[in-house]
C-alpha cells in the first residue's frame, strides 16, 4: 500500500477509541484488485483530518472511506486506482439510503468518501458496486457495519 494511503488510514484509526477497534480498515480481494474500506463515526476523525478532507465531524454522522487498489509486479506494492463507487446502506428493518461518494486524490492515493446520518448503535448492511477505471467488471462489496455515537 502506498505511504500516503497508509498515513490516512493510520490517522483515522489511531484516534479511534480501542472500543471501536472492530471498525478498522477491512478489504475484499477480487483477483489482482483489492477494495479497502473503513466505516466509523465522523467524530472519531481528528479535527485536522476532517478539515483536510472537508468532512463534518458529528456524533450522528457516519463516514465511509473506500480505496480501489491493484497489485503490481512488485510484491506487496499496490497502486491506487480511480473508478466508480456507488452503493446503498440498509438498516435491520429494511430502511434504505443511497450513498453518495466523492473522489479525493492525494498524490499517489485516491479515496472515495461518503458521509451519512445514522441511528446510534444500529447495524447497517452496506452494499457497494466498485468499478476500477478502464475495467468492464464491477465488484460487489458487501459488509455489515455498526455505527456508534
């Protein structure tokens, strides 16, 4: 993973309380591609990170960060890719929200960021469609996430 990408995830997760460690960065692998994601309460972001990425900090505002990466010829090195990210989140009683993502480019890193309101302690089923630029395939990324305020 590129140093810049590692820095952002380190900044985000370093300031989250240990009780929320289960909300750390995760990934799903699709051949040579990896989709990394992290979801947490936006108030866990440091003021500096929130300001740098224009993310409002709020106890009732969730935050998703998605990265599309591709393996290179060098073992352990991944390239950040642009692409398309869309998706929905649904609570356990079936209420669905469309997620809106915006692209953030930073040197060698590309992030897709979404913020949304959530109900405290609810579990959400998140379903994303991720398409790397230049690829005809779409990767379905599905995970459950509990958000705390």
